[in-house]
C-alpha cells in the first residue's frame, strides 16, 4: 500500500510544477477548478512498447500514422535511454505502404517485475490547452516499482535483428491503430501500448488512448 500511495502522490505532484502552473495560468485554468482522475493498471515487463500518433499527410485530406517501438517499457512510463526509436510511417492507413524510417540509436531497455502503472489526467478544457500546443503537458504516468535498464543485444532483441519479424509486428500494431481509430470514428490522436512476443504470436495490450479535443 505504501508504494501505491507514493506513486499516486507522484502523479498528483507532477501537475504542480512551475511549468504546469504557468501553462494553466496562460490558458485561464484556475487550480480551484482542477479535477484529476487516475487510472491504475497492472503491467508486466513487456518485450516492447509502442506509441502511435495520427497526423496529417503531405497531401490535402491525407492521413499519416507514425509508429514508435522501443524494447522494454516506453519512455513516458520509465526512464528511457533511447535517443532514437524504431520508427515507421503508414500513409493513408495503408499497411502495405508501411515504411521503416529509423532504428534505435542505443541498446538499453527498461525492464522489471510485474507492478502497477498509475496514469493521471486532469479535467481542464483540453481544447484550450491544445491551442497552446501543450496538451501533452497535462498527462503523467509512473510505475509503482522502479524498473532497471538492461543492456540489449541481437540475441535478446529479435525485432531489431530479424527484418521480417520487425515488419510483421509493426504491421500488426498499425492494424490495431486503424481498427481502434475506425471504431472511434477517426477521433484518435495517440495510442500507447505494450507487446509480448508469445509462441502463438505477438500479444498487443493497449495502455492509453488519447482523443482529439
């Protein structure tokens, strides 16, 4: 209970930094009207974590999906040692056109025992905050237990060494993003999730979905 309470206090305290206070003041959002919700999820040490971001394509009406994949836990939940992730783009939700654009620049991942993930969100008018291009500054998450960095190599990081597996996993992530976005009528802004590589195939679990304001 003590560790859980400390994690809860940590995500709460994350909304009271000088930068956050200035953001709220500029957006006309008084602290007295702030309400915070916290989602608590069990999480096992994943093989990989991913982040999907929906964006506009180069042509009018075009849509581009951006995918980032890291070994271990994603940097928004644990300290990251990755300067560059495994990244890909999917133009117009056409998985056959998936293009890998970068590979990790470092070989360290975050791993640990099964624990709880605390994710907080505050109930302000996100549209106001979005207009100031600071929507990402109102969401925090942290682990109840600290995970540790581990040195990676091709033997324990098959996605980085096996091209076909790498592309297959990225395509499956993209398909999940497309299905979720379609189910929510194109309102998806970002999706975060984790992957376990099992004998029967990759198991994808969604952690958080953010919608457009």
